[in-house]
C-alpha cells in the first residue's frame, strides 16, 4: 500500500514533492507535472514496477480537495496563460472558463482521475 498524506502538503508543488518521496524513493527523477505523475503510475521506475495491483491510500483527502480546489486551479491555469508558449493558451483559457462556469475539473479531481485511469491501481480516499 502506498500512502499519500494530504497533511504533508497544501499546494500542487507540495503534492509533487509528496508523491516523489513515496513513489520515487531512490530515483534521481522527481515528479513535476501532471503528465509526469501519470507516467510514474505506469511503473517501470520508482516503487511501481509494472502492472502489479497497487492500492493508494490518500489520507486527509478532504484537506487536499480544498487545497487543490477551485482557487488553486484557477491560479494554475492563469499562470500557464501568463507564461504563454509552449502552452496551448486557447485550450487553457477554455479550461479556465469551464472551471469558472462550474463545468471544469479542479486539480484535485484531475489527480484523482489520473490515478483512477490506471486499472491496476485502487484509490481509497480517507
């Protein structure tokens, strides 16, 4: 069982640090993007070797849901828009608009969806 502890972080950067420490223990590489997080869940490096059955327990997930909620997600998209290239500004603006209209996903929801997209990984929110 892999434990992500929501009490150890309050930002997306903090989440990346947490999952790097639990999933990439002895590796030189650290998670730093949503795509990178998805990549390590496929296995082959870090603690996940391949398609073995894994359970992830996300403790204090309610705190994480709040910390990585609407405001943090808006700031995430706004920062990408400010940075410009290489980001697809039109797509990110649409994601921001959807979020503002109550139709988009928060970062917490995106992270949960990434985990759940791996059929060998069971996620338990606590």
